C-alpha cells in the first residue's frame, strides 16, 4: 500500500472538516475572497490552519507576511497572536488589501496588523535598517515568485534563532518535480528549493528544513539555535 495519501476533492473536504474551527470573520473573508477573479491566490485553508497551529506552537509574538492579497491568512495569523502581538503585513496593492480591512476589524485583530503598502523588499530592508535583526518569530513568504530568494535572505536576517520561515507554492502543484517543465514560475520555485537545500549543507548557517506537501507546497525553514 502506498505511504502517501493523494488529496482528492473528497479527502480535501475531509481535511477541512477535521481541523480547528475558524472565526466567522475569517470564514466570511475567505468566502468573499474566493469570489474575486484572483481568488486562487488565497492560501489553501488547510495550510492556513497548519500555520496557525505552528504560530501557537512557537508562541509567536512577531510575524511578517510577505504578500497579503485580501488578508485571509493575515487575519488567521493575527488571531493566533497574543494581545500584544504584531503582524507586519506587506503588499504593494492597496486595492486587494482594502477588501479585508472590515473583516480584520470584525475579528478584533486590526490593531495587531501593521500594514505596509510598498514593494515588500523595501519594507524588509526598512525593518533591518530600524535594527530589527533577529527579532521575528515567523515569516511567511507568499508574494512574487522571482523575488523568493531575495525575500528569504532578508527574512533570514530578521528571523530569531528558533524562528520559522515559511514559503508557499514551492511544489507548484507538483510541477517542480518535472524537470522538463521550464515554465518561469516553476523554475523560480525549483531554484528556490535548491537554494534552501544548498544553504542547509552550509554548516555555518545551521538551518533545518522540510518541503511539506500541504496546499501548493510549503517550504519550512527553522533557524537553529546552536546546540
Ligand atoms: C499569492 S497572493 C498572497 C496571498 C495571501 N498570502 C493569502 O494567503 O491570502 C500574492 C500577493 O503578493 C502581492 N505582491 C506581488 N508582488 C509584490 C511585491 N513586490 N511587494 C509586495 N507585494 C507584492 C500581490 O499584490 C498579492 O496580493
């Protein structure tokens, strides 16, 4: 018998039925986002549920999300933060983010979300210039694919020891494994995965990583505390 479970629509529904409940504003914002012409950009709901679990597990207090869209994942991660927690939400398209603001408010998390509307590379550099190196618990990369390696390099400076960097779409519906597939986005994701693998072989960096077959593929990188 095969050791992995193919995610058919039936299995997907089963997963959704067997995860923690989500708040009403979270569900309403997801429903709204899915009617958007770019609704496919929302992170897979099962993956969001897993990231919420991770945020709680590591008791995250400071999170960065790179690529917000309508803010479904921002809302869920902000709900996972303690009262004094903070999520820096980076996007360059206010029109998308505006759709979610009323739902952030309804969920009571708007005050935890610090929205930065500009190219995310600039926001990350500004955080470093403000001296915030090694201070974030969790950073989620989910914006333009050609910039993933640059996002990772800046995120790696901003993340704390024992903090997690997560990157979405790293399996690209499995297409990364087909080396004949030379689609640009697929190549960017393949290059990113190879980049992380090579970094992990560099002992000075001391990271542990796993490419998880959840949603569209979630690369998880832990910045290790030296043993
Ligand atoms: C896949 S969507 C993000 C989805 C979101 N994480 C979620 O779970 O719903 C990608 C977002 O990245 C934003 N984006 C693309 N390039 C960007 C850039 N250079 N700087 C900031 N945001 C960018 C887009 O405007 C879009 O909203």
